C-alpha cells in the first residue's frame, strides 16, 4: 500500500506561509501562534524558500529585525503531487529535512511534514 502513496495523498493543503519581505520577528510569531516549526516562503504563490524556528533560534535575537529573505533557506528539495512517498521519506531521512514543499508549476500547493507522514503511515492497515 505504501508503495502506491504519492505526495498528494498525504500533503497538508492549508499551509501557513510567510513572505520574503516579512520581518523574521513576524515569521517567528506566526510559527508560534500556528504551532508549526517552519514556514514555506512564498512570493506571489511561488515557493522561494523556507524558514524554520531553528533558523531563527540559531541566528540569535538580532535576526528578528531582518527580512525573512535574509535568513531563509533558498535551496530546497521540492516534490510534485505525483512524487512517491517512498522517495520523499528517503530524502527526509538522508538529508534530515522535516518538511517538503509540494509544488505545481512552481506554485506551492501543499506541504509534507514528518508529522503528516507519520499520521498517514499510522492510518495504513
């Protein structure tokens, strides 16, 4: 069953995002309020990066006044709707990624997190 699962089968479709122009402080607050560890960074629906709570913590307090664009990770692994879950889990395990954006024509359409992956696998019988 797992071999047939694709990204679209388990992705989170209502994704909390931030803009590259937002302040890091605003992104941090959004992560805390939404109880998420990271936010895809989108510019007019196009994924341009990702910022995580860990990024903010490691950068220190002075980073709060920076723009998200200054701190975000810009080189991303992205999946499309048809990417097999086995490929995504291998990338997560090999690279240590905790979230994988799902894109269609460069636009963010979903997000796969370690938690969403575990929930999907736990639901398999």
